[in-house]
């Protein structure tokens, strides 16, 4: 089973992915973790990604997709995956479809976690991270709307997108997600 958790930065994708992974016994594939592992393990694609990161450049979609593909070769993903942070662009969505097809898999459900911007800004500011200033958060939300939100139409056309309310207690949101994927 392949589940994609979708939504703007700060909606709780990582938190919900970890809970779902435990409840469903499906591995959580965080793109950030996959990046760090590929770079740390100095895999071919990890070295390539490190070059972009060290130069302060965005890592191209093709390289991001290769990192996810490499990570999915791990035996822990034999029963599927909960994807968090991938895909973020049309090119990444197309690459994901290709890598899943090569494995005889497809996306079971895309769960769009919907949270209003004011709540997202409040949540991210409360984390207290140095890179979570109001201006940076608003920019991240703008980039999300321009580059990632169009994938909602892509997955709607495939008839596997469901949107849930991401406001509430963590367990309430988790129950909404579980209902949406069953």
C-alpha cells in the first residue's frame, strides 16, 4: 500500500506519517531522512545531491526521485510506504508513478491535510526554529501554492485524492486519515 501525505508545510505530515507507520505496519519514507541517509552513506546519488546542497542550489527533481527510488529498495518498504514530502512537483509525481509501476505498485490514496494559513503560521512560529520567521513561512506557503498544490488536480484526476481537515488534536486528525484511507 502506497499512501502519500500531502499538504502545505506545517500541516503535520511528518507527525501523522510516523503514527500511521506504527498503526499500519508500513514504513514511513521521509524525503528529508532519505536525503540525509544517501548523503551520509555516500551513495552515488547522495554524492550528487550533496554537490547541489553544498552549493546552496535546489536539488533537481530527477535527483530527488533517484534518492526516493534508492530508499524504496530497502526491504522495510516491501509492504508499501507512507510518503511524506514527496512528490512536490509534477516531474516528481511522474517519476513516482514510473518507479511504482516498475515495482508493480500504484498509489493507494493521497491524503491532503488541509489547514488554513493562519494556523500553519501559528504552528510553525511556535516551533521556535531559526528558519521559521513569518516572512520565511509565508514564502514557503507561496512556493507550495505555486509548485506543489497543482498536484491536487493531478491526483484528483486519478481518483485517489481525499482531503481531510488537519485542524484538531493529533489523534483526531489521525482518525480522519485512517477513515480516508480505508
